[in-house]
C-alpha cells in the first residue's frame, strides 16, 4: 500500500520539474512532497487512534483481550466515558513492528542531510545571475543524495519481501498457536490422539527431508524439525510434569505408558520397551523431557493405533498445570481478537482458489486504470496548482501542500481508518505501520525523483524551510511510535502538528529568510 500510495506523489514531483520553468514549478513538487509527508504522518494517524481506541489502564496496557470468564456479548473494549476529547484513558497500543518501521524511516532521512547541509553552506546572492553557480555547486550533492535515496528504496523493498517470507511472521505464528491450542484441548478431551496431531506434520517433514537426501525425519538438524520440536515440548510438558510423580524431571516405562494412554496413544508394552530403550540416550532407565521430544518420531511411527476408544485416565485438570490447560488462554485471546474478512458478494460462492484469482485480476485492472488516469491528469494538475497560487497570490508550495495530498493520499487515509477500526493489536500495527511505510516511500522513492530532477536539470536547492519541517515532523512521529500507547490526548497533539507545520514554514521563510 505505501508503494502504491507513493506513485501519485512521485508523478506530481516528476511532472513539476519537466517544464521550461522547472525551477519555479518545482515548488509545486516540493509542496506535494512535504504536504504528503506531513499529512500522512498526522491526519490519518489521528483517525487511526480515534477509530481503533480501546480502554487504557493505569499501566498503559490496552483492553484488547477478553478477561477469562467474561462472556463475549458482555465484553466491551471501550467505555464511552473514557473516549472524551483529550482523554488519556483510551487509545491504541503499538507493537514492535511499529518501532521497527520508525527506525527504518529514521535511517531514510539521510538524503535530506546530504543535500541540505551543503545547501546551507553554498550561499550566493539572490539574483538570477548567481543561481546557475549555486546550482552547479550543489549538483554533485544532489546526485549522491538521489543515488542513496534509490538504494534505500531498494533496501526497504528487500526488507518487506524478506519479512513476508519469514515463517515467524504474525499470521503463521497465530495459525500455529490456534492449531496447538485446539490440539491440546482435543487431547485433553479425548477427541484426538497425540499421533493424530503430529503425524501430518511429521509426514510433511519426512517428505521434505527425503527429497534432500535424508533417510528419516529424525536425522539431521532441519529447521522445521527443530521448530516442531519446540511446539511438541510445549504441548506435552504439562502431561510430562503431571506423571513425573517424584518430580525428578524424568519418567520410567510405566509412567510413560500412562502418560501416552491419557494422550490417546496406547503402545503395546513390548513395543514401548524397545522404543523406550532407543529414546533413553544416557541409559539411565528413565527419559527426560528432551529425550522424549527427541524420540517422538519413534513413538508416533512405532506405536499402534488403538482399535477402540483410547483408555484414558481422568482428563488433565486446569488446576494440575500452572496457568491453565495448555493453549487455553491463547485460544481465548485469539478468539476475542478475530475479525471477519470481507469478501465481495459476487465472489462468496466461489472456491477459495477462484476467489483469490478473481480478486487479483480485479486489483490489477483497477490499479492499471488508476495509473492511466494518474498519467493523464498529473501534468495539468501541476499547472493548475501553480496558476491557482498566482491567482490568489499565495506561493504554489502552500497550494500544493494543502491540495495535492488530498488527491494523492486519500487511499492511505481511508485504509488506516478502516484497519484501525477493527480494534485489535494487529490492525493497529497495520494502520500505523502503513503510515510509517508511506513516510519511508516519501523519503526514498519520491525524494529520489525530486533529487534526480535537481541533478539532471542543474536546478538549485532552495527548500531549507521545507526540509527542516519534514525532518521535525518525522522526529515527532518517531517519538510517538516508541510510546507504549497513543491516547486520545496524543491524537490532539498530533493533530496540532498539521496546521503548526504550515505556520513553521511561513516563519522560517518570512522571518529567517529560508526561501
């Protein structure tokens, strides 16, 4: 979304610097760039806090999760009394993903310093004859800053691509937690056995490892096996602890047999003894939890499924394990955060694969039409903004600062508000993370186009006030990104930054002469 949102701003910047009066028209491009940066990091941020706010307790934690024992229809994330103007008792909580995006945005501010610091030093007389000399002196810095902006753009895309491939992403972790929580409850209630839970995943690992040349899944140090071992350990450790009667941290053959029986797997004694001896690596006649997890493949592949309902001891009680039944709290938390995904009415009756195919086709068509309209209207729009500024006797910068973002960044504004409205930690992170991503795109993609024009057309950099403004706004928003939560009071302060930014530029240009 940030990449797509940066395309209109990039097009406005591009067309603003391509005419015969590029130096003057470039004010429109800078107005669009600065206005986009300020607007995206303030107005949608405020809307995200307002739409996604929940109660915030005295410790600064947000009321996202339903407390144990409270029915869903009686659970209320936000008390209307806490949502009053300027309240510090309602807001959104920000996770590590937001802080990571804020750090990236901070790094991508570097090109502003590369061009602006020399521009402060290279000062000539304010007459037309001196401008070419200033442009000539600034040109190498503009070229270097443009190159770094482009490299940072590629770096950001790489980071996002890498993030999407990581197995430990939020979605995969959430799916695994739900799977393991349901599995734990199923084992406890006798509706599924340990073998039934683990066998499909072990078959998947076995097939993958056999393709790579390993004979059996217990061989080698495959990462997926290690990850599954961690989940197995979490799943079986409550049962292991329960049957470790002497609290020695290990089980004998009889204790292991009873534990497996409760978990739905009755292994014949003769077969169990053979497997036990293989798992007992240190030959201590007992097996530790780590030995059990390491030998789980032998138990699943070597045991025999019961022909009748599994013989079970009384179900594992919540009181038997500190913190409750395995995965029970996580499952309840996830259920309280679930939101229903929207699907267009004309696609609801199709298969999931067909739905995805149609959605992708529709998205590509809409984006293609949008880009075509963008190319048709961006050039005349730049001219209109410049003429409008002359007509009302206001610098084209201010006109573009206010009007251009309304036309080019409405998608981010709507998306942030809609995402945050789900009132979950994930949705808040998506909303705010998207806005910070848009800030990164302005610092890289859009600034690259702007600096490339300055360098290629030998234009001079006269945007000291605007540069200071964009850097200050980003400093403020990085500060808010690292707060544990953003309350309605914070939303009021952030909202004041938008009109304050226009005043700041006017003061820097009018009083300090930074024009």
